[in-house]
C-alpha cells in the first residue's frame, strides 16, 4: 500500500507557530468577551432606561389618575350643590304657594267678616226702619200697608 504523504507542505501541523496560534485564539477570546461585556452593559442600560420610563409613565398616570379623581369629586360636589339648590328652590316655591294661599284665605276671611258685619248692620237698620215706620204710622194714624207688592204706599 501506498502511504499517504502530505503533498502540500504548507498544511503541515509542524509548520504552525503554536505560540502565535495560541495568542491569536486568546486575542479572539478577549475580543469576544469585550463584545459580550459591551452587549451586556448596553442591554443593562436599555433595561434600566425602559424601567425608568415605565416608572415615569406610571407616576404620570398616577398623577393623571389623581387629577381625574379630583375632577370627578368636584363634579359630584357640584351636582350635590345643584341638587340642594333645586330642593331649596322647590321649598321656596312651596312656601310662596303657602303664603299666597294664606293671603287668599285671609282675604276671604276678611270679606266674609265684612259681609257678615254688613248683613248684621243691614238687619239692624231694617229693624230700626221698621220700628220707626211703625212709630210714624201710630203717630200719623196710618193703617198697615197691604202685604202685596202692588202697594201704592211708599212707606
């Protein structure tokens, strides 16, 4: 059998500078480690920035949420105030209606009192007129007038 000989002398493992090869591998490893360290620090920085952004947004949302809550409380307070004012206005209208009814009732009472007094006075005057007529009839000796409406007597 033929032995295989390396026909290309450049590929011979004996020709390689092992120290140089080892230094090259070490240098590649160091470069890879530096790149990896940079990537990790960039990622850590990005994570920190994202974390800070999230915290800032959360704080802003909390401030906005607090502002919205405050505004909602103000709206509810204003609604309560308006409802109270409406109730007060209703009470004022009722009181006004009550006052108007009381004034009308007082006027009716006064009118009734006046008309009653007038009726009493009229009946007293009519009684006095009857007494005076009867006295005059007796004095002047006039007969009683007839009870019909076609009477010719004026008295």
